[in-house]
C-alpha cells in the first residue's frame, strides 16, 4: 500500500535538496519502478540501469512536481525513460554479449523456483507484462489497463488466467 501523502512530502523535500528524503523515496519506490521497467524492457540489467536513470531524473526534476499523485508521476518518468531507451536501442547495432542467467538471479528464496523466468518465458508476452506490472511494480489493474491501452475487463481476465497458468506450472514442475 502506497502512502501518497508521504511520497508528496518526500518529493517536496527532495526538491529542496534533502538527501535523506531522496534515499527514503528511493527505498519506498525503487522496487516497483524496477519491476515496471523489467516488464517493459525485458532485460534484468537494462532495467537496473533504467531504474537508476529514472531516479536521477526524479532528483533533477523534483521541483517541477505538483502535489497530486506522486507515484503516478514517478512511474511516468520511468515509462518515459524506458521508451527513450527502447528508441535508442532500435537505432543501435546489437552485440554478441553473453546473456546472464535470470534463472539464477531471480528465484524465490526457499523453494528455489525461478518464478521470474517462468513468468517471462512460459506466459504469453502480454500476460507476462500484466503480471509483472501488478505483482512486482504494484500497479493497480486500472493503471495497467490505461498504460497498455486495454479494457479493464481484459486486463483482469488476462491477469487471472496468467496466475492460474503460473500456479499450474509450479505445481506440476515443482510440486508446490
């Protein structure tokens, strides 16, 4: 549950140069920003870099924020950062760097189930994006529907279908 009042206050303090407020803002929102960016760009390390870029932009433009919906403002900066990066990537020449194994990098602690990998590789791309945006980024279905330009009912149906598929895969393959 996000406290919009707290985020408003933190952004106000960040605009005045308060480093403590910036650190707290980062702690309160960075996981959701990262998860959203990962759902958009689909690459762990790129999402990490874009998360940092997003917070640099937040720090630089905090004085432009006007009270209202702080989290939406932060996520809009993240979205713009991601789309700018994707535009840049389309213009660049791909290289042959080794892909890092997300399977090892992102597992549920106890059972060692590669949930992120299952979501990203075994679910439909749109369903994967919806699940990550809701569970990891903490976006409401209404916000997801708006960002993906889908009807709310479709977003909810796809989310529920994806969760059932994920549960079935985990039960069949990991006995959980």
